[in-house]
């Protein structure tokens, strides 16, 4: 953990909502400023915070902002349960509790000098957006960048303006695909793994980062494996029921790993044996 | 277009690039070069599936018409991919409409001609079955994955 806004990781600090951006009908981004100074908040791409809706409960939410910008810490949230429903009803100026950041991060240092292939689906783009910011802030240190992104429908795509902007950057390929749509959509339709047909990977020199529903990650891993990407170069972000954030409560245990403390990002060989087991 | 040129084009298409020269020559005997403009339809549901296509450029959306919901697009086929498998599966009818959403350049293969060649040369027929089984398997996996609605709640 890299907590630097609170000495006790179990005690939330108050954080003001500075801005709310609705990304889709049921997904929104909160920009937060912790009361004890956002400028002192450091995080690695891939880490998460526990956001506390007072009187309701906490939810583990990945940080989705640029790690180099400390003033507003963004969290993109899918409204799916009681905590996220309450968070979705808050307004600018309201206060929530914040603990974190927790967990490890994506291998942005290890990826230097290599091509990076990011494969993501749905809300899974949120924890990978800081990776893209980090790469773009240090562009010369990375090779080609591929972003393959799947969503349920065109209306469910996150960060649409940024996707368009990133797609126009040199040596950056952005491919988007949706499961369903009407005739106004001119992009790809199908599953995210189909997008591998439209890119050429230098498999030996590529670091792959995957985040999305577990079934999507499973298919993506199969595809990367078939294309010859060594599995030790594949990283995934796991989602489990995170509660304490520091590996004490055991709610997020996955085999011998605590997803909140040892993850949420894992090199595939660390967890591949557990992905196939129904009980885990 | 010269058959020699078509052979060169086929050699670069991922679907058939590793075919033997002999089998490639059989394919070439049933091929033509085609173009379709955006907004046109390559085939419609229920029509006889007389061809399959290897896309060299452009994009096609497969549509199902569902009454009051209108056309639902279920899949796109792009450069380097195969459009159509019904030519090899009885009763040889299309199951979807194929709408061109980006101008298409493709190689069209005469299904009836190829079925005759497959019957006459079972090695060639087996090659075709192996390749189209992969297309069907990919489509089946994709369809199951989409049905799961993995990005939903």
C-alpha cells in the first residue's frame, strides 16, 4: 500500500466531490479532493481506493485519473449496488470518506522499451486509463500502444472523447467493438478478442494488460496464448469482494493471494491456476 | 484481373495463405474480384448462398430483422476475414443480411463450383471443411459470449 493521506489505513479521510461526470447512463466519474490535501496523494496506475458513502458502506473503486495530476482524484463508478447507487446521487461539494490507495499497480516500469497491448471491456477501462496517461506522459519510453476495448453498446462506451483523441496519436492503435447496436454504429460488432485480427503484435516484445469481466479475460488470455505472447508478459486485474484493503479480513482471498494487497494486478502465472477453479 | 494476380492476392489473405499450390489453383478456378459500395447489400436472408467472400478491404455488418425492433446488427466482418459459410452447409441459404458499412473490395468464390470440386477432390474438400469449421467455431464462441452479456450488471 502507498497510503500517504492517512496514517491509519482503516480510517477514512473526508474528501470533497469537486466534479461529477456522467460517462454513460449508469456510469459516472467522481473527481475528489481529500480534505488533508490532494496534492500529497500519490498512486500507481491500477491501485484503488475504498470510497465510503456515510451510513451506507464502502466500495472498492479503481483510480481512473492521471497519476501526475494530484489536484483531483478520479474514480469511475458503475452504479450496481447500494453504495454506488448512493454515490451516484451525491452532488458537487458533498463529502464522502476515502481510504487508500491500496493494492499494487500495472507494470508500467517493466513495460518501458516494449509495446503495450491493453485489452479491456466495460468498466475495465477505468483502471487502465492511468496506464495510458503514464505512457503518454513518457511517450518516448514505450513502443507501440494497442488499446482493444469492448462494450455492451455504443452508448456504454467510456471516455469517448479521449478514445477518439488517443486513436489519432502516432503509434497508438485504438480499436473499439460493441456487443450490440443499431445501424447508426459504423464500428466493429462482436467480441473484444475479434479485434486481434486487425492488429499485428510483436509478441516477444509486448506486455499485455487485461481488465474486464473474468470471462472476457479468459477468452483474451486464450487469444494471446494462441498468438504466441508469453504468459509471463500478460497481466490481469482481478476483482473480488474487497473490504479491508490491507489483506486482513480475507474477503478477497483468491487461493493463497489477497487480491486487495497482493493484487489487484497479477502477472498471469501467479493466478492462472485459480482462474479455472469454480470454487475460487 | 489475371489469374496470376489473384493467386498473389490469395497468397496474402490469412484464410488461405498456407494452402498448397494445388488447392490454391482449385480455388482460383472459382474466384472473381468484386466491389461493393457503402450502403449496399451483398446478400439477404433466405436467398440462396451461392458464394463466400474473402474481404480485402472494407467492412460488412450482418443484420437480423426482428419485426418491430428493425435490423439488429450482430457481427461485423472486416479486412482479412471470411464472409459467409452457408455455401458449404445444406440447405445453402443465407441466415442474415450482409450490409456494407465501409466500401468493400473482396474475392468472391462460387459456392456451387467449389462444392463440385470438394466432391471430386476430397483432400481439397477436407481443407475447406477444416477452415470453415474454424470460422463456425469462432462465430459460435462469439455468439455465446455475446449472449452472456458480460458487460451488463
